C-alpha cells in the first residue's frame, strides 16, 4: 500500500465492480405535480395591489387584522381556512400574508393543494410591508 493510499484510505488491491444487486438504487421519480406558489417581496406585493385585480388574503387573527391591515384585504385566519376555503374563487389571483410569513406559507401550500393556481405569498409578512394600511373594526359589507 502506497503513502497516498494510507492517507486517503485507498487500497492497492485491484477494484472490481460491485455485483448488480449491490448497485445503488435509482433515484425516485419526481412527483407528477410540484406544489408551487410565488414568493413576492412586500414591495412587489404593494405594486400588484396598487395595479388591482388581486385579492389580498390576510390569514392572521381578527385582532391582528383590526390592529393593522392592508385596505380591502379579506380576513380568513389560517385556523379556519380548511373549513372556509370554498368561499374563495379558485380562479382569482391571491396575495397571501400574515404578520411575519409563517402562517402564510402554510396557507399558500394549502390553497395550492386545493387547486388554487394563482397564489403569491408576501415574504416577511405585514411586518415588512411599507404600503398603505388602515386600522379599526372591520365594517360589514354594504355598511
């Protein structure tokens, strides 16, 4: 055995290929459909909101929503999303946000799993958002 073999664990014995049964298994096939949504910066979200045509979905609690929210945002806390998602239009474009980005990831994943194709998540959540916000109790529709 040579010095390099001793240092790097090699062997001076001839190497023979491993039997076919000892060959590593093939990598599994990728899933037929990847679960994906878009992650946008708060600035990109602000621009899309100002351009119109998106639904801003706030998945925080009612208390958080009343304390500070994006004007016109729809409140559907992540805790009730599974029982209320059918109230949402799966063809609409959504920007999903929470306070810091954890709950919105769960909500975005859930919506994509349920067939919503146009889902974007606000990276960093409302804590990082610099666009216009409002506060106070949410008024019922038509009031």
